[in-house]
């Protein structure tokens, strides 16, 4: 069945009393309880609250990963449809956010693989703002456009991991749960991803100076 509660990404639902940030700031245990309630009634209030709590961040992640608002909106709808259809697979004994990001990341990577050769817009200010948070962390002295090209040239999985950690601020434990690995593995992957970004920045800068 279609997701009954979708609204425009990042926009407050009319007639609702809570802002998305109110729901997003629930403790992890409360989010798990909310997801468990939604499992019993996927078309009810609990699922709508989950959507409002996480819709904005998941859209920002997809926009930063895909670089195209229309493509990000399509991937967001696909992700929430998958969440709606497969919510029974979520283990309520574990945090909800890592499971959510696993589904959303897969939707984004699938969209990226399907349309990786599509031209990326250069004038999307919101998408640039997300990428800039990663760029600022790893390349403060580089021209922003060179750094952005380096980031976008990374493998899809590496690009996604950097945005999740430094763009959205997911904790290492949340990433470990989402990727189904240990925190040590996540630290190693992050270090390797930063090494890749550094090499890409050096190559991009050398190419620009040539």
C-alpha cells in the first residue's frame, strides 16, 4: 500500500501540533517504542510521527548523496515505501535510527547506481550546503568547488559514509548498527574514506593547476 502520510520533504504537516524537530529529539528508546507501535498499525498515527521525525534528515542525506532534488525526492519516496512495507522486519530491541538509515542508504545508492551518469546541477544551494559540511572538515584550504568535485568522485559507499558521519552527524555506534559491524570497523572505514578524499583532493588540485 502507498505511504499515507507523506508530505513535501522538510515541510511541517499542516494541522499537526508538533514540529519535526520535536519528534526527532525523542530518546532512542522512545523512537524504538514508536516504531514498535507503528508495526502494529503502519497506517496510523505512530507511523506518521516516525515520518515527521526522520523525513527531513533522510531527505538531506539523499540530496547530499544524489545531488539532484527530483532524484532525492524519488529515492525518499521509495525509501519510505520500503520502510512502510517492511517495518515488521525491524527488531524493536535495537535502535530504530540505524535500521532506518540502512533502508534509506540502500535506496539512495540504488538511485545513484541507476543514474550515476546523469548530469549533476551546480546551482542547488541546499545540496551544496550539505556537501560543504564534509568539505569544510577535510579541505578547509581547498577551493570549495574543487573539494566538492573530489567528494562526488568518490565511490558511492564512501561518499554515503562521509555524509552520514560528517554531514548528518551520525555517531559511530549508530553507523556500526546501520552497517551491521563493529565501531572499530566503522573507524577504519572512516579513516580509509578520509584517505580517499585526501588523495582525491590532491589529484583534483593538481588537475586544476595543470
